[in-house]
C-alpha cells in the first residue's frame, strides 16, 4: 500500500527554469492538496482539487499551476522558478478527516 | 493572517516528562482540529484529532484538550520518550471547506534521555 507518492524527492533549478512535481495516490481519495513548508511558517496551501478535472487556489498560489487530469494524480507546475520558491513541497490526499501526506520534494532554486 | 497560532516554537523535555503544545484559533467556524507529527525527511502523519463536541480525547500517551470558549486546544504527551522527538503541527478546518487544513507554524520537540 503505497499511499501518496511524490516525485522527484530532490531538485535544484536555476532561476527561470520550469518543472513539474508529480503526486500520485492509490487510495481513491477525492481531495488532493499541494502545500509548501518553510521554517517557522508551518504548511501553507498552494492549490487543491476536490475531484478529477477540478482545481482551486489556496493561500499562496502565485507562481504555481496545477492539473488533475486523472483522479489519482495531481501535478504542480512552476513555469518560471524564483529563489522565493525554494521550499519543501508536500502533496496530500483525503476523503474525510485526516490527510495522508507524501514524503515531500525538496526544491532549491538558485 | 495567521488563523492558527501555535506555541512554543521549540520545546525541550526530559524523558518521562510531560510535553505540552498549545494552539489558538480565530475562526469559530472551525470544527475539526487535528495534530500531526513529522519526523525529519518525512511527511506529516496524523497523530490525533478532536471535534468541538468533546473537551478531551486521549489515545495512548497523547491527549488533546479543547477549550471552545477560549478558542484554544492543546496536545499533551505523557511520559515523553526520545522517540517522540519530532515537529508537531496543529491544524484546523471548517465544514464545507473541502477539508482544507490551516496549519500552525509547528513546534520542534526534543526529548532528552
């Protein structure tokens, strides 16, 4: 039972480059979320999805785009990376109640 | 706008002691209050959760105390162990909000042997 799988685990980008973070869940959960974690700031919601084909903005959506073409996958894209996007990114899924988180992607933008 | 305020930022406890982490919230519409535990290099994992119809919930050594009138809730870890050393996050969500969680800033707990 894999739960929530995130790829890649680590990535270094140059300013202006683009990339996509992949999140896959095998629990048939309707809801999926992307959070970023920064020291002293907890986890902040970037975007979320309440079902296949739907996405919505969270607390800090600027500079990010998302897609949920399949129920099990939720993609987070950075079109033009900036140093301010250096962070640890977590994907989570839920049906009701508690989240199941992935193990995170540590992204550094230089 | 910090809707969930968590304190302290860090905590050192001796083995066998009680660890207490506090959270305060602003939005009275919140109706679900979970605590998450995170070890280095891992994602947060649900530890225990409470809804406002009860004032306390206990699971093993972990207890949530909830004070609806004060808009506060806390996590108590009894008989703290070195293996409890982790970062703890409180969170809150409201009904009809697609289960979106608002997290506190986190508390780094170190339990010394």
